[in-house]
C-alpha cells in the first residue's frame, strides 16, 4: 500500500502543529505513513505542484538513488517519504520558487526493501512480507500460514531496530493465532523481525 508525504513551506495562517493544506491536484494516498523507509526496487511518484514537467514516476535503483527532472542521483533508500520530499524541495529550490513536493510510494519491493517484515523460525512458511501502514502481527501470521506444530508461539520475539540498536519484545503468537486473543496483537514497524522458536520436549 502506498505511503505519502509532502514538503512545503508552512502556512502562516495555520496554527502551530496543524497540517498544511493539501494543494489541489496533488496525488492522494490510501495510507499516509511517516515510518516507512524507502528501499531499492520501490516505485515512487514525485509530484511538484504547478510544475507537471518536474513530476514523474521513478524507480529506486539498486544503489538506493533516484533521478527526477532537474535532480539527478538523489539518495532515497533509508529515507521516509517525508524526508525525501524535503530533500527534493531543497534541491528544486534552485530552479523553482518555494516548490511544494509530494512523494508517494506506489509499490513496495518486499524482498529487497529495508522496510519489509521478516519472519524466521517455526512459521509454516517463513518469509519476507511487504510492509504497509497498519500492518499487525496477525496480518503477518496469516501471510506466513500460521505456526508449525512444534512452534513455541508464546515465546516468540519481536526484534526491532531503535536508534541503531536492536531490542527484543515478547510476542504471544499462540494466544493470538490459536485463541484469537486480540490483546496479543501488535502493530509492526518497518524492518521488524519476528522470531518464532520451537518447543523443547
């Protein structure tokens, strides 16, 4: 699912902390997600308000960079749509007066994206799952086919990179999947890893 962000000069009439109005004609996204980190293979829509000749759909190259009209080889990998939109606004300011830039992540390349969710261990089908805003542990467990017979689901761990350091959080996947305990469901963030151990007999 797409993620969208805009970079523009704040409106003087808007109260502090209030979102700036969306320019008419700007592309809309079903999901706005400030956490999503762009990865190689993603497809981005770059929209520059009132400058259609500067707007384009561009792929993120294997080196993590994109090229748009007037802006070549700008780093996209590892940035959120908000950050990239801000960088493009700065670069385009040399050519356009106060440009308003919108970045939409149209498609996500799950196997190569740094934001994908990875499930390892005793899942029926351990694999990489494409991240989108609102993704939960239950969504991912359905995607991987649930737990194996020998999985120790309630001893699963959520491994998350926070400020450059990895932290582990307990997951009660057996309660979630087998008992339908929605209190055990958690929202996931880009790049999370779910590790499911096996039971010892």
